């Protein structure tokens, strides 16, 4: 347990920074999903399974999906206006 | 607002707020220290008073049930707002034609994905139901289970495609689920008042500790939350997915800029 927590916190910091540093929006969505997955494991390790379940469902499934759909709609609209 | 003014504003805000933030951070309890007093009281009192093993559910649905009622209606309002906003521009009609970026190849769905979704989908929904039903015994509850159920329906989309998804999910049912769930929760608050008890007082038999049927009124409230969250999130997915469909007729010019 002593090694797992610092490791998870480190992963959280890395994946959180990655979300900011990745500049392509469609890749950023997957960075957010990865960050959500790391947070899920962290919450679980800190004995908060309720929050972990919510984070897993909302942070790694619902939010990325909504972002992907929004990005797709924006791009399709933009390309239609160009043509 | 010029960049120089913005930076000056940032410096000013930092000057005022950073010392305060530093003081608060310094006064935080150390990482991994003992549970807060409130938590310890809850842990000591709740199993005796409410026969519930999952303290989080006990707080959400009983001790601070009024807060959850507020959150329930926040969710309802947020989803209603999204639906109104998206349908206002798109209208109620639905089409099957997907929007497509020009020049982008359409890759057919592989059989492995279909098989994976057909196996994982029912299992996900089963797990969601389990999480909903065991709200008062194990971690989880109406919200978590509801979101899991809603993401289970997404696997239908992934495995069967848009048409299959729309076939299995009716928008009107989702409306009924969402509104009905919120109504059920509100009725759970009002019904005890008919017997002369207080708003949301737990007057149902509490059941046995660590049993599936423990917690009395909490189980009904939990069901209400589960219905509302399942319906609400699926509705949200549905509305966003509709955005990726090609409109029947091209939009009137000027509407885009509005």
C-alpha cells in the first residue's frame, strides 16, 4: 500500500498534465478518459468505492462520449460550410 | 480588456488570494489522517438507527435526503435544458443518415466488436441492476447504478449501430423514467407527511442489517434516483447522438449564426 498510493498520485499528475499538453482535441478526449481511469483507481485505493464507480461511469464513458460527439458535429458543420 | 490589464488583474488577485490559500493548505489535516468527527459519529450511530451497512447511502437518502432531492431536480433541470437547447435547433424529427466528413472512409464494424458488445452489454446492465439494488448494503446506489445502466445502452449503439440503438430505446420512455423517478423521490418526501410524520421521515419498516431489504424508505428513494438517472443519462446520450445525424433539409441560412 505504501508504494501504490504515491505511484497513483504520480500517475494522476502525469495524466492530468497530459490532458493540458495534448493540443489536438480528439486526442485530448482520450487523455481525459485515461485521467478518469487513473482517478478511479486512486479513489478505489483511498477506499472511496462509491466515488470510484461514479468517476468510472461519468469520467471515462459519459464525458468523453459527449465530447467526441460535440467535436464531430462541430467538424462536420465546419466542413459543410466550407464546401 | 488589454493583455497588460489582464496580467495586472491576475497579479492583484494572486497577491490577495495566494496567502489565504497557503494558510488554508497549511491548516489541512495531514494526508491519510483519521476520519473526521462527523464520519465517526455516522459510523457509530447509523447501523443501529437505520439498519444500513452503506453509510454513503444512509447519508444520501436519509440523513441528508433533502440535499439529494435538490440534486435530483438539478439533474432534471440540466437534462431538460440540454434537450430544449438541442431540439430547439434541430427539431423533433429523426433521420438515420449519419453526418459524414467528406473524403473520410467508412470502416464497417468488425465482428469482434459486435460479439464483444453483445457479451459485455447484458453483463454491464446486470451489474448496473446489482449496484442499484444493493444500494444499502454495498458501495454504489441509484446514481452509480443508473449511470452504469445508461452506459450499458451505449454498448447497443457500439455493437448494433445507430438504427438498432434507436429501435431499442424510446425517447418517450426515457422522459417517463426521468420524470417518474424524480416524482417518486418527491413523493417519498411527501408521503410520510400524510401519516403525520416529518418530511422524508423514514417510517417504513427498516428490515434487517446487511440484508438486501434494509433501510425502509431509502430503498424507494434509491429506486427513484436510479430511474431518473438511467432515463436522464440515456436521454442525454440520445440527444447528443442525434446531433451527429444529417438534417433532413439543409438549415436555413442565418440560423447557423444565431
